[in-house]
C-alpha cells in the first residue's frame, strides 16, 4: 500500500483516528511528498545552477535583493548559487526560481517582461508615496496626474541600472 492510499484510508475512517492523529498523519504525508520530490529533483532537476546564475545576471539582481524577493536567507541563496543545489530544499529552489521568473516546469517568462513588471511595481509604489505625502498636505493630485507620474517613473526606472529594479 502506498503512502497516498494509506493516507486516504486513514482519513476516510474517522472513528479510528483522533484529530491530533489526523494532523500528524497529514503532516507526515506532506513531509514525505516534499522529501520524495527533493530526492527526485537531485536526479532530474529542470533548474540548474547555471540557469539560475545566467538568469540572475541577465536581470541584474544582487544576492540580497534576490533573497528578499524570494524569502530565502542570503547565505542559503549564496550556497545554492555556489553549486550546492542538490542539498537545498525544494521550497528554497522553487522560491528562488520564481523570484527570477523561472518555472520548475521548464517554462519561463521573458527577462524583459519581468523587468518591466518590476519597474511598473516600483513606479506605482513611488507614485503612491508622493500621493500620500501630497494628501497629507491637502494637495493630492488627480488621477490623470497620478497616472502620468507612474508612467514617468516607470520609464526612468527602466532606463536606469537594472540593480535599482531589485533594491528595496
């Protein structure tokens, strides 16, 4: 009987398990899936250190910015980029790949598209700060002016160095 079928049988027989036992069983089941996935990744991972490195350089994103964007600690990011991808958790690799616009399903978004999305996001943040500060002084700008401000900031961010796209 596989782990999945044991889990299904146990969960469908509520009289034999308490709530805590169900929780432990589910947690063990999830952990085993993560472990099995990690083991499978070590042999046939669609993401390689080389692909992560080239994507990071293409985007111009520094390790601290990548760590913040992915939610993975900086030392772990550096270890993964240093070649220890097989020892890294699936969750960390997936988070880093996602932050770089890569998919574990071999698909990826274009680097230009990801840069444009990040520039738009930063431009909107900047415009909201200006709008909020102006509103405090009872000088809030109208929607048309706000949209022009976003577009101007967007163009300036895209024209600047790529590293600034990813800094906080």
